[in-house]
C-alpha cells in the first residue's frame, strides 16, 4: 500500500520516492544518459550516433562514421568524466565505441 505523507511534500520529492521504491533508477539513467550524450557531444556527433546503450557501467555507442569513432577514441576518459559530471553521479566507468 502507498505511504501517505502527513505534511505537504513537493511533487519532486514524491516522484523521487516513487522511483526509489519501485527500483526505476537504472531505467531512468538509461534515458538520461542518451540526453546527456547529445547535450555534451553536440549536434554534429549526435547526427552520426546510431545507438547508445548502458550496461553494467559501460556505455556502448554505435557511430556511423569511422573517422569520428577514431577521433573520439582518443578522448574516452574525458567522455566518461563529462558524462558522469552531467549526470551528477558516477554512472559509467568505460566507453565502447563501435
């Protein structure tokens, strides 16, 4: 049964409680990480991004450009750092470009 709050609570707090109770954090992180990729990398890279998937703290990114893939491979550590900063917590430890 749902927990009732005895005092006024913001909608944000209620939604956070719902996400935690129903163990939806990993699914929410998968959605947010796709948005973070586009925001961090910009439209140029986003246009060549075919798929983004998060599995076990590893971010798998499929790109349609071999040249872009090679260029991004040199900055994997920086990509990990920027995405974790954008998300506000350590979500990924590794990036795999294919």
